[in-house]
């Protein structure tokens, strides 16, 4: 049997990168997938790809930092699919602006898209999961949510907050059979990182930090997200899963 047969999954930031690959994999594994992103044309392309492959999916234009957008997207999902089993809070942005040059506006933008979004998404979805007898929430953090790398502090702070909100959620909602886990990607080739990774010096530095001799792919992350979304991980909650080619093994 497919690993997500009969489940309904919302994936944010599903127009590109990891969210897109998560959505394609979830659909292949039998889930009805709700893809959301601010890039609606790209989301619609992924929805069409899923349908062409025989899967079931709908797409929404959805800004994860807007409470209004969460409410309307979740209401529409409930109308169309009747329940929500899985929420993947994947949408996020990074910034290369050094800490001392970051404006308050930039700090607040990063916080609203990377962590306030998780607060809003969980508040919108958890009541439906409770009514449904449980659910699985996967919040995408980063290796930057586990250790202080150099560079923009707002990103690191936001991803650290994702990690701890996930643990608080795991404790608070375990009695409702709702699990919450965070995933911590290492250096993964996606549209977010490709400019940096095309720079040969940066690529070399990323590789020098990663024991496995390659950069990560969105597929590497998707297989971990799938495991945490599926019932195979039904006794796992509140954990942080680095998918980092061994970065943290050093
Ligand atoms: N690529 C990496 O190396 C890496 C490493 C660690 C963590 N991450 C995290 O993984 C997640 C996915 O990143 P990715 O590499 O696939 O990046 P990506 O840029 O390819 O995808 C992110 C998606 O989020 C969407 N998005 C941005 N702002 C949004 C908003 N306000 N509302 C809704 N959608 C919005 C974008 O349109 C895009 O489709 C992010 O949370 C990122 O921080 C990435």
C-alpha cells in the first residue's frame, strides 16, 4: 500500500525546491496534496504535473505570513477534502545581509515568513486535526536552527524558533495524537541556494563541511519528510531530524 494512502496533506512553499519535491512524492504515495505558495503559476504547474501522473492535488495562492490567507486556504481545503492529516510548514526565505546591516524591516520580514507562519499555520490546522483524531506536523528548520553559523542572524534566529515551537507543539498536542517534528536540511541544491552553490569557492566550502561527498538534493529532504508524515513514525514526536550529509557528525 502507498505510504500516505487516504491522507490529506498541506505543503507550503510548494512551487519550487523542497516543497515541490515533497508534493510530488506525497502524491505518488497516495496523499491528496494541497500545494500553497505566493507563486501561483508555478504551483499550478506542479498541481498539473501531479494530476497528469494520476494523483490528486489542489493549489492555492497563499502568503504564509497572512492569517487571512491561512483561514481561507484551510476553509477551502476542508470544503474540498473534509479533513487535514499532515501539515508541512516548508515556505521560507533566507538573506545574505550581514547582521549589523540588517534593517528592522528585513528582520521582521524573515521572522514573519519563517516562524510567525508556523504559529499561524498550526493555529489554523490543529483544531481540524483534533477533530480528526490526530495528525502530523513537519516544520522545516535548518542546520542553522541547531548551530550558529556565520552570516545573517535573523535566519538563524528564526530557524531556532521553529525548532523550539515544534517541541512545544509536540508536548501540548500529544494527547490529541498530533505529532510535531522538525527537519534540519544541510546544504541542499534548490532555487534558494543555487546562486551560492554555483560559486566554485562556496561550493567547495559547503563540500568541505559535509562528510558525505556531495551536496544534498530536495529528494533527500522529501524522503525524511515523508517518513515523519507517514504512520511509520507514529511513536516519534518532538524530534529534530538533521538531513545534512553528516554535517553534525563532526
Ligand atoms: N536550500 C537549502 O540549502 C536549505 C537549507 C536549510 C533549510 N532550508 C529551508 O527549506 C525550506 C525550503 O527552501 P528551498 O531551499 O526549497 O527554497 P525555495 O526558495 O526553492 O522554496 C521556497 C518556496 O517558498 C515560497 N515562499 C516564499 N515566501 C513565501 C510566503 N510569504 N508565503 C508562501 N510561500 C512563500 C517561495 O515562493 C518558494 O516557492 C525553507 O524553509 C528554507 O529555509 C533550505
